[in-house]
């Protein structure tokens, strides 16, 4: 999902001691956050910008994911370094409402908004549909149909399985374009009966 977006370059020796947090306005399971961490680790190391030092996930009371953080260490907090990081994040593709958070060497708190993608959450009803729908319909086939319809408008980044709903999280340039692309399928597919869509970025 996040890989092969930049040309590979020779690794640059590390020596990073400036901590900064990437707060992601994205509903990523830890394993999907780890995919982004791995991609950033490779890119930052190659360019001598920094390294990934950790991460965490924030959940809602329901257990659904709300957002997540990736902890970084950069070479410094110079404007050109922050600009380079912002450019990389925008090129990779992360959700609107995300931000870089750090404390300057003058002990001033700073934030830099990042992210251009909008998010669509599709909540599938997991309890109230006829039993034969759950028995005969394959959610993986539904996901494949949705991604085919989305084409270049968006892609599935993560999901969450709750006791009553399954949430699928799609991100793309436009929530409206993603919804328009799949609207007819949502009206016709048995698994999409009683579904709910929300904009999440």
C-alpha cells in the first residue's frame, strides 16, 4: 500500500536526535500503521532525514480505532527538514487532519498540518441482515468490487470488525468522488443493506 513510491537511494549514516510525532487522522489497525512505519523508515534512512522510533493507536470506547501516532527522530528541526518530511508524507498519501507535532530547541510547541487524502468509512451491518446473506456473500468479493469501482479515486487502507458492524476505511482525493463511484453498488449488494457511510477525513 505504501511501498515503492520513491526511488531507492544509497543509505545515509544515521545520527538523529530530534524527536517529532506524526499524528495520523487515520483509522489504521496496528499492522497497517506498521506498513506505513516501514515505508517511512526506508525513505527517511535513504535520504538521511531521520528514523522511526515507535508508534501507537488510539481507540474509541467501542474499540474502533480513532487515530494513531508514529514517533520519529529527525536530524534537526530546520524548515527545510520539516518541508522535506511534509513533501514525503503528501506524496505517500495520508489523511487530511494529520499533523507533525514537535518542540523546538527554544522549547516552543509547534504543529505542521499534513495530509491531502479524504476518508470514507463504510459500516456494514453484521447482525440484522437475513442469515442467508451472511452465509452466501463474501465480504472479500465486495471489497474487490468496491476497489474496482473506485479505480484511481481511492483504496482500502484498513478495517475494523466490531460486535455489530464491520467498518471498511477507504482513502482517496475526494470523499464525494469515492461515494459517487460506489453508490449504486451500495444500493444493490445484499451485504450493503442497512450500511452507513461517513466521511472520516
